[in-house]
C-alpha cells in the first residue's frame, strides 16, 4: 500500500485541518455507495486518515512507518531504545526527569503537551448538514442562511467561564501548571506521566466564581444564523466547508468547522454532463426537410436556433458558453441541443398524397 500521506494527497507537513479536508473530499469521491465509488480505495483512505488524524499514531507512523503498530506497541519493546534512561524509586516504576525524555514517552503513551492537548480536546465539534439547491441556483450560485442550534461562546463571560468581576486564581489542584501526575501501567512497568488537570482543564487558573449563564464552560447552546455562499457551478454531492462555523471551542480553543453536502434538485428539461448542459427539442418534419429558425430555452433565457435544411433526427447542436460555469471561474461549458424530428401519427388524406408525391419524386 502507498504511503499514507500519498493516499490522502497531502505533504508530511500538512496540518490536521488540511488532512481532514483532504480525507472528506476523497471519501465523498470514492464512497462505495456512490456511482464510480471504489471500495478498496475507500478503505485505504479511511486507514490513512485513522492514523494521520491521531497525533500519537501520526508521530509513531512518522518514526516507524507502516509497522508502527508492531514496532511502537508493547510487543517486547521492539523499536524502543531505553539506553541512557534511569529508574528511580522502587517497584519498577520509572521516573523520567527532564522535559525531552518526558515528551518522548508522553508521545509514545498518548501524552504530549498538556496545554496543546487541552486546546485540541476542547476544540469545538464540527457540524455537518445537507442542503438542497435548484438547478438554476447551481448555475448562478446562491447565498443561503441556515439557523444552527449549537454551542456558541457565552456572551456573559466572553468564553472565559468566569462570572464577570470574579477573581482569577491559581488552580489549587495543579498549582498553576495545568498538569497533574498520573501513573500508567504498561508492559514495561508503571510509568509516571503528566496529564491534563481536570479541575482547570489544563489552563492552570480558575475563577473564584463560575459564570452564572454557562456554568463555567464558556459556551452556551443557542440558535445562530450562518450565511452560506454556494458558488456557481458546484456539483451534486460536493461538500463545502466553512472554517470556524461549527460549535465553539472551550475556553479559547478553536471552533469546529461547518461542512455542507450539496444536493442539486434534478431539472425537468435540462441535464448536466460535466460542464455541459444537455437538452432536447422537437422539430416538425417540414422544419427538418426545409430548415427554419426555432426558439429554444436555455438556463440563461430564450434564444433563436437555426435549423439547416436536411437536419436528421438525433443531431446535436452546440451553443457556446451556455453551460455550467467553472467553479473556480476558469471558463464555462456549452449547451448541447439534441433535435428530434416529430413524425405525426395521423395525417390527412391531402397530407398523405403530398408525402406520396415526395416519395415518388425522390425515386
């Protein structure tokens, strides 16, 4: 299997948001339930995302490659070099003084910086919704407003969680460090780790009085209107993302994102094929034989189409720049008009004689 970064099409320096966006785009494209979906590719994408979206797994993957689950696990300590580390105390418990050693083992056993983990853990939840637009709105683009019932920043405490006027004090549990020591048991023994303080959520400080509106969380659930700008040319099944429009994060953490899955309502007359619009027009037998000008519909208004003499049923005429605009503004497709010669099921006696005469002249 290819490198996980290659599977998602991102660089090794990609941020977590870039990895998430790449995953969502590919997952929608290759989902087995979609036309042209690829079950094998979809599984590869999911496997890559499950590893790269987790900070600990990603760190181990970068260090050990695809075999990190074996090399970086607890199977006999394979892949770990403990030379230079010393144990203190009794009972086989290891103590690693010094930030570098501690950070290494924190990454291996699910730790990392407590403040960064706190920010990551308190990041707001993403919101996903489905939205229908008309065929005409797909062509022209449209702005829509939606009301979302979600966690927003508390307007009483401005997201701090403290009652206005209350005093900030050092957290008595962690003494301002934002971390508390905990013991983790593993195959190698018991390791001393630093974890996020549950009393202050890693902030190292607390208010002597919690906000009366949000109860100290810094967020409340309310209705909030969000405007969504849907660009012209968007395809059915495409996903838009609005960064920071999801739920508010806890106490200064980043807000989640809003993802909108677009559904284009089919049109009775027009069909989209790539950047082109397909339509069908019926013409009379006399128009097909003699030629004429007919009025046709486009998504940009009505226009006149010249039908040359001798047009055959099923012929297609191209009308330039009357199709779907490129979503990035790079150009515009065409409208392809298929003409069908309308053959009457019943004709009068006089009409029949004329047709017979045409037949005889043709012979």
